[in-house]
C-alpha cells in the first residue's frame, strides 16, 4: 500500500474530503434529532404522521450505513481497491508519530461504536440476509448517547488531521444555519396554528384566510414577502 506525506496534494484532498464528510454526518445527525426529539414529535403527529415515520426510518438507516462505511476496512477485494475509511486514512499516510498515536487512540472509540451497528450493516443495510429479513428482528441499536460520543471523537480526529496537514485545527463544526431544519420546525408550528385559526374563523376572517391560502398555492404570497 502506497503511503503519502501529510503535505502531499493527495493527502490534503483526502483530509479535506474526510472533514467535509464528517461535517455532513454531524449535520444529518442534527437534522434527525431536531425533527424527532420529544418536543417536536407532537408536530409530526399533527401534520404528516406517516410521512415522518418513514423519514425517521430513512434517516436512521442512512446514519448507520454512513458510519459503517467510514469504519469499514482500509481495502477491499483482497487489497486491490482502497476504501474511503478511517482505517485507510491511518494506513496510507506517513503521519508524524504523535499524530498517529492520537488518531489511533480516537479510532478505538470509533471502532467501539461499529460493533453495535455491524450486524445491521452486514444483514440489512448493505446486504439483505434472508433469515434476518424474515425474522423481523431489529438490528443496529446502540446505548443512548453513543452516537453523540462518536461524532465528538470524529470531529476531534478531523482537527488532529487538519493540523498535521494544514498547520491548524479545523475548528468547531456547527451544523445549524439559516434556513435549516429549525426553520422547518417553525413553519410546522405556524401551519398547525393557522389550521386551528382557519377552523375557528367565520365570515370575512374565513374569506381572508382562504384567500391567503390561494396566494400561497399560487406563489403570490412569497412574492409579496419578497417585495416587503
């Protein structure tokens, strides 16, 4: 297996892509918990309960398979093909000894999480095992808080790698931003309130609210908001 220097262009690209991927993983985790925490679940039930149940399953499965892929072996097909994994990142770069020691230590936590999800990865997510599918047994569960611990360790790993390659840490990965899932939750709350107001309105108030709905359907409401 060819080993590159930390400042090689290949290593720079590899670390950047790895950090980008961890940020995406953290952002997806944030979306999941913002949508499905206890305080938001009542909104799900009042709006599109079946849809959000499906979305819950999709996001949970996606998170597990993304973590599984990152924690897969360094190579596949008998060493003929490199994998984009933590193990490959460790093995294919000639890291300074102190950096390598820190990365390996952090990776112990990463691999400890993999043991919880590996059965799901092998029997349901990356491959359908017939016996497992027919049994309906749930796989991929892990103790509460282990997912957050995993993400914190992966973020620490990004900072260690980024410092070794670019001379400074990447910094905190902040997953929330303008227009994200928190804005969606606000829109859901307003929709529930509007539906209640619509149901309780009569006469001119009812006509005005129905016209507003027509404006939303046609897109005129958004144009008016932009004009203001």
